[in-house]
C-alpha cells in the first residue's frame, strides 16, 4: 500500500470518528433538551405593558402679541413661553389578534399638562383647577379580539376612546410636528364614550361601526346636552400595497346654547363630521399623507372644511425631514378661535359662554392657510428609559386667504410666523 493510499484511509477513519463523536454530542444535546422543562405559557398579566412620555415645548412668535396668544392654535397657543404639554402614563394590553378564541385587553392612559385643557371630555375633571395645567383621562377602554364572523375576525372597543377621524392624534408621540392643523383643532372630535367595532371583511377592507354619546362628551348630568341620544361613528378602511385610505364620519345631535347646570335652552340639531386620510408609501424613504375634512353644524348652520398634506422623508436613520401644507375654511367664523382662559375651551364645548374666548366677526367667512417645515431627530445611544426621544423643531407660516380679516398678532395682522420646538421623551418601563 503506497503512502498516498495510507493517508487517504487515515483521513477517512478520522472523519468517521469525528462524525461519530458529533452524533453522540447531538444525541446528548437532544436528550438534555428533552429533559429540560418547557417554558411556562405567558400569563395574561405578564403581557401588560407600562409606558409613558414627557413633552416640553415652546412656540416662539417674533411679533410678541400683546395677548401672548397664537391665534387659531390650541396645544401650542401660548406665545414665547416654555410649557409642559404633557406628562403621560399608560397601562395597556393588546389582544392577541391571532387567537382562536376571544382575547381581551385594555388601555388606560392618563395625562397631566397644558394639553389636557383641550383633550378633556365634557363632564370629566372639568374645572377642577383654574390652572392651565390640569389632568385628563386620555383613553380608558376595553379591547377584545373576536375571531368569528370573518376569517380575520373583529376588534371591539368599549369605553372612552380616541376618534377614528384625522391624521393627527392627542398623543404627541403619534404626530410629526409640534403644532397641529386647523383641521385637527377645529374640524374633528378628539374622543368618544361608547362602543366601536372593526370588522376585517378581507385583507383589503375593514368596516368600522360604532355608537357613542357625542363629540368629546361623557354620559350623565355633567355631560353634554345630547349625551342621552344616539350618535353614529364609523367608516371604511382600504388597505392596498402602498396606499391606505380611512374614510370616516360622526353624526349626531350637539346642543351648545345652554348654561350649566341648566337644561338645554338652545336649538338642537345634528353635527356632521366627515374625514378621509390617504397615506401613500411612495418609497422606502418618502411617505405622503393627505387629510380631507368637512363638517356641518345644524344648530349654527355653519360649515367648515379643507385639506392638509404631509410629506416625510427619511434622510438618515436618526433624522426625518417633513413638510405640511393646509387650507381650511370656516364659512361663518364659528369654529376657529383662541381660548386664553384655562377653562374657556371646555366652557365653549359644554355650551356656556367662555370668559375670554376671542373669534372673528360671526357670520363672515374666513379661509386659513398654513405651511410648516421641520425635522424629527431621534438620537441613537440613549438610555433604555428614554430611547426614542424625539426633538422636533419647526417653522410655520399662517395666512388668511380672504381679504380684510386680521386675526393674528392680537387682531392686527392677516399673517403669523412662528418658530416652534419641542422634545418628546418616551418612558420605557
């Protein structure tokens, strides 16, 4: 036997021995794995999430209006002042949407800050303080996944929940800009008390059907005038590959001409709030969102509506550029106003006169426009507790499009320039 053949046989024997040892090792590992106890299934309580956020911001107005107000703005209404917009804590459990039986969850979110003046529902913590810093229950709802009726089932929400309408939301972590649109401030509800269902008719179509007590209204003697009457809230969602559309409406009676705690004395009628949000994922880096809105209030016979469009471009993993343009018309100067007092907005919503609200001449038509540019910066490498903190600087230009109206700078100008900046820090518990 030559040397080459001996070497080949030796290598073959070594390979066989190594394979044998490897097989034994794998068998030992498998036996050990079989002997190890299986991980216990997660309990319902262990799937509850606890988190929050802190938002601090300032909206600088170079004109320094004498009333210190940025007209037509709510959440960033105070000119040249640093404010605590929101300190929020949330407990939440998402239902398992793949479950084959009914799975139940919940969301409870509370907030303290200047934003709560505007997110409070009528009849909930109203006028508990004269300070502009107050408390609000943003949402308090039960959630359930019901795996019946269609192949993908249904989601059910009951309690106090955020409206379906609009692209912007009450929680600042869900918005691109610090300032908000006229559409969000004056054209849609913020939340409801009631029941909402979302039925997944197909991967393409979702159907929303719900009943509630009204616009930003709780039930009972402290609530709105028409909270004992049925209000409809619902719509249709379409889910294409790169485009989603959510078209929604809210319809129901809304009386407002009455004095607390008197019974309603004014004219009652329906308020119709209609909205559609179209989101287009143009590319991996560029997204377009358009929000179209129309509302009509029968008691005041006042209509309003318009359109707002956002563009967001991911420049780097930590920086996203953004722009927004909006036109929104208030045909009788019924909707757009400023509310300097801490309780003025909730007073107006509840149907009794605010002490210091200011609006343009009633009955006239005013069309507002705004263009906003800015960016979001989420620095990397932050501690886990505040990972995801976002810095949101912006520059905004507002202008009245029809002549003669001068709502800005304490009612002296038809335009307004503001420079805003806020920090939204999540609390990752």
